[in-house]
């Protein structure tokens, strides 16, 4: 597989490889790779490095097509409107020796269609069709330009071919050409996967869709991939970051897809943006991960999030994680780690909601909720039959910070393992405060270690159950029982 790696001044360079692996030939299955972009300077071009893993005959689909001027529906199913400002495109294919293997300027002279279609002779009426047939395996270069290099404007390009043959090794700009949208996947029956490997700089000014239809995989192995618009990973889609950085500057939606960041890699979500995972989507981080700066993660309908090391929520600015629905899970610390999971630390605000039969398993040595030296706020709410399993628990136990754990509703439970301990509130002289609320048939079951309720701490039981499996030490703190939540509310307003 060829991997290109360079950036040209005055333009952008896409370092990519679209590899389509297959256990055997699947002539009915095609892979497509749909770009949209813009030429901003005269003479700008875009080159796509193509590799054929095997020879392709004119009995198979192999075509390269644009929709910039006259419009149409591209391979990704997008309707491209006719646009008088779109470039009058030219496509030409070169082999590894830089010999031309076909070219096309206009699709048709009557009626005039200024877009290009480069394919076999049966489909192409003007220019030089692809040749020879079969087109041998090997490396090729597809060049996109404006006719006579005398125009700027929007461009679109489709690359479509047999799913067991076609790969894209690069897309490189000459002059000022930019990519505004990228969607790829497969059509037809078969298990082949359209795979995009990026090893260098890739900037997408709009939407990225992986597995737009069928199967698609994007592997980020180095450099920086920056997506300004939404990132969509559909069922059959995989986004794997094993090196370099993936920067999502807008929301990320995993509709049954999978996001994995492993090794020496970074997944960065811009401030205030959201990752939504549903329909059994998976999010996996091979190290620690922080949800900060106003970012939110929403796991729904059987989705899962797992980290090998710690997960921190709201340690720098605010962060929110919701685990919602039957089969929806959070698993923290699947590997060995000595650090606690922080929910609200420093001056941040962190919130974890586990609800509607969602489940969280936190395997780190401890969970610190609002246990901070700064004015942090941490909140964990478990309701509607949500469950959380964890080890040591520290709630508002430092010199500052406020932590609250609330368990409410039948089937809702927080359970500690082994000899785990509980520390609620801070010692004398500190301003941190901590509270455990167990309400309306909710259940808290402690470990066999000590339960320390310090001066600024409180355990409030209002119609729920607190199973103390270790000794309770009220070191200036409060342990309060109410038969019902209404009774608890009445007592609060009577203060």
C-alpha cells in the first residue's frame, strides 16, 4: 500500500489510502469515495493516487466522475445542484510511468455537459476512455483540474470501482484546492470494507461520513486529521486512531459505528461539542480520557464507552456523561491504573447520569466526586433502575469542592466491591462538602471498609436503603433517616 506524506504550500494535501480488502472477488460490490471541494486560485489542481490490487476489465465498473457544473446525484447519494460557478472540470488518469490512460473534459457535446466522466468506452463519448482493458494492477494518478486551468470554484469527484480492487493512496492539492466534504462506503452485497488510512495532514472543511452506506473504515495512523463539520460513523463504520491526532471541531454521531483511540494517539473534541452514540455504537479509549470544556457524551440504546485507564469528567471546565437505556454501558479502568476517576475537580463541574437501566462499572481504585482543592462541583445521579459498581468513594472530601451522589427509584443501585471505603465531607477547617442521598427505593451498598462521615458530610436516607457493610464513623457529620421523600422535603423547608 502506498502512503503519501507531504503538504504543499498554498494548498492542502490529503494523506490517505482507501484500501478495500476482500476475502475474494465480489463483482457485485462496489466501493465509492465521494469528495466535494473548491479551487480558490487559477491553476489549482487535485491529484488522487490510485492503486489497483488486481487488473480490472471493461466488464466491471470503474469510473471517475464530477458534478460541479451540471450537477447530479453522486455515489454517496448527495444531490449536487447545477452551479454556473462550478468548474468546467477535466479528469485524466496516469499510470506509474506517467503515461496517460484516459482523459475526459466534457461528458457530452449535445447537450453540453461540462462535467467529466472518465470510464470505459461504453460509457464515455468524448475524450479518451480508460485503456487498455484489462487495466493492469498497479499505481495510478487521477488528476482533476479546471479546463485550461482558467477558473476557480466548487469541484466534486467520485471514485468508484470494484470493492476488492480499488484503493486510494493520496489526494494532494497543487495550488489552493480544499476539501469541504468526504463520504465513503460500499454498495452491493459483500463483506469488503472501504478503508481510508491517513498518515499525515487531512483537513475536511465540512462533513465526514464513514460507512455512508455499507462498510467503511478510517484509520488515522499519524499527522493531524481535522474535521470542521459533523463526523458521522454509521453502522458498518469504524474510526480507529492509532497514531497522530483526530480533531472533531463539531459534533460526532455514532449510529451503530465504532470509535477507537489507542496507542500514542489523541481524539480531541472541540469545546462545547457532543458525542452521541446509539444503536449499539462503541467508544473505546486505550488510555485515559477527559470530558471537559463544556463537552458532553450521550450513550443511548445499547451503546458503550470503555477506557483502559481513568475517565475524568469536568476537571477543566464542565463535562457531562449520560448512560441511558437497557444494554448501555460505561466501563472505566479495564487495564491497570493507580489513579482515581474524578468527577468534578479543580474548578470544573462534572456530572455523570446513569439512568433507565444503564450500567456503569468503574474499576479504578476510587471515584472522587467533587473532591477537590478548588471550587469544583461533582454530581453523580443514578435513577430509573440505573446501576453503578465501583471501589473506594470520596465525596467532597478535600479542602474545597462540592460532591453529591443521588440514588433514586426502584432498581437503582450503587454497589462497592470488597473492602472499599467511603469518605463523605471534609475534615474541620476545610470547606469541601459531600452528600449521599438515597431516595425512593434506591439502594446503596458499601464495601466492608470504613464509612467516614466528616464534619461537612451527610448521608440522607429518604425512603431508600443504605446497606452499611463496614463501620460508620460520624466524625462531626450527619446521618439522617426519613421514611419518605416527602418527609425529607418537609424537614428541609422547616430549617
